[in-house]
C-alpha cells in the first residue's frame, strides 16, 4: 500500500539510561514516508482500507500486526504467514461504523444500554502518543480522550491509554482508563476479539466452574447456570457470559493452533458466534472476549488497568 500522504508524528517517551542498552527509540521526527528510523522501530504508519490511517508493527522475529487508529482496533496478528485474527467480510472501513473484526473496544459500555451498542471507543479516532522497540519487539501506545461526540453519550472527562506490544509469538495489550473529571464515573468494557477458526472444530478450555449468563435465546433475560464442561464448543448460536473466569484460557481454533489467552484484571469472559444469523462467515471465526461485565466505579484521578496476552505455541 502507498504511504499516507499527510505527515505523521511518532512520539516517544524520554530515554532513560537504564533502557538505552535494550531499547531502540524512534527519534521523534515527523515523517511522510517510511524511513530508516521507522523501519528500525518496527512501526510504520500507512494508508489502510478506506484511506484510514493504519499502523503496521513488525517484530525482528518475523511476526506482524496491523491496527487502525479509527477505533484503536487491531485487525491482524500474523505469526509466520498465518493470521490468527479475523475481520468479517462485511466489515466497513469508512470512519463511520465500527470495524467488525480483529480486537474492537467495548467502552464505556459493554453490550446494549443507555448509549449505543458497546459504547463509543470503537467509533472514535485514537491518537499515537508513544512508540518504542524493546529487544526487537515494537511497542505503540494509543490514546483516546473525551470529545463532543463522547460527551453527547457520556458526559465525563477521561483518558484511555492502549499499549500494544508485538513479540515473536505473542500480542499483548494494556488498557488503562483514568478519570480526569472532577466527579466519579462508572463503566463496563471488553475486548471483543475475533479469532480465525474452523467453528466446527474450535473449543475453549479453562471455563469449567464459572457462572454462566446464557443470552440465547433472549439476551434481555439471560439464563443463569454453571459451566460443567472441561471443553466448551460452538455447536450453534453462542452468546455466553462467564463470570469470574480464569486468568488464562486456551482456544483451539480448529486450524491447528492452540492460543493462550492470558489476562490480568479482566474478571469475565464472553464466547460468541452468530451461527446462521451471519451465514456468510460464521464458520470462519469465533470470539473469545476478555470482559469487565460489572460496573467499575472510578473516583477522580484514579485509574483502572487490565492486560491481555495472546500467544501461540
């Protein structure tokens, strides 16, 4: 793809002597085309689908990831030639609708509620605030703050920082929400991760014993239960919330890969597959989502942080 015509700026944190030996930092100079510094960093800003700005991360180990500033959405994670994430064929890249696939944000609301479905973070443009390279692994941090668009739905000041690290066989994210307002606010959130899969062969381990909220057939009146299975599959339409999930789940994608999904401070998990309601592509993906289903209440100047690490053997 052609490099984006406008000038982009990759900010970096101030260097410290303890990091100089292991971190190659970008100089902070603005650029309009790919240059030697950005190649060394493993971070490239270019033009994506729909002329939207896209960031390509390339590790020295050969792995690659792509993310769009619109929605702060990771859309691709490749280890070797295989993309472990999935973007739906009906995904729209027009800067108006959320990108359907990859790792969309649900914030400050998961699911339906007083505001639009899954909140506004996936419909908003994020900005790059930091980038670095640690031992061959590119790291980039995105930021989202309040805007007239967000305030029309949720009238608070906030800062969301989203740090993405690409390693040889892992993709890690850290989401930090800070209350920059003068009054408390509450939110729910999730990472709505779409994994490439063969749905008939896909399964998840690590959920046995969890409390279930099964949203099929009526999402407004979920059926409560307890997961008794060691291995959870996707036999048809699946929309299940697992409360108090383990901090590591294992997804067998049915394509020959077992993906470890580790987290800190994401207390819940969601499994989803639309089955025949999305006949064109339901066989090619499953969603395993780290989530915060209960309300988080943040006082002014306080922060909430959660991490996710996807890794493949």
